[in-house]
């Protein structure tokens, strides 16, 4: 039961009715949110295709974004090679390429997994767009 899909240049993100996030496509800048660190989070290997080996440069099947499990994601917005997501609890997450500071993390370091935007905690975003 997918309720929302957002597409970047060569990747796509989908949200299920339950608020789970799935990603597929190109992953050269971490835009799928599937990093080596996520392998320890493979508690649902039937939903993830990234549970073995190195971080893949692409995923041809939707794979669960483990870092967002436990959060009910309401909305996601994708651009060329980065994403923003808003959760029911009011948290905002960003991941992917960040060379121009587009993730809002206060630096220009890319993120391979969804990272909570700390400065956004002062606000309660209900919609994000890139």
C-alpha cells in the first residue's frame, strides 16, 4: 500500500501507508539511504536487498530504508541526488549529496543514510520540497 512516490534524477523513493520508506535506483551519492552502517539494521531482510556486501551503487528493487524505521514518514521530496523527509513526530531528515549544503545539516558532507536535521527541531515542518 504505497501512498506517495518521489523521484530524483535516477532514483525513486516511496512511502507506505504505515509510514515505511523504500528506495531504488542509482545510489552513487547515498541518495537511497542504504549505507554500510545500515547492514546492522537488517532486521527485516525480506524488505531490504542491501543486507550483504558493500553499499551498492544501484538497487533494482525497492529496499527498506532502515534508518527511518520507527518513524512514521508522512512526506518525502527528492531532487537530483538528495532527499528530504518529514515524519509524524515532526522530525525532518535529509540524505544524499550535500556539496552545496542542500541537506540543511550545517556543512557540506554528504550523508549515506537519513540524518535528522537538528536545527529543524525548533520548527515543526509539515511539508518539504526540493
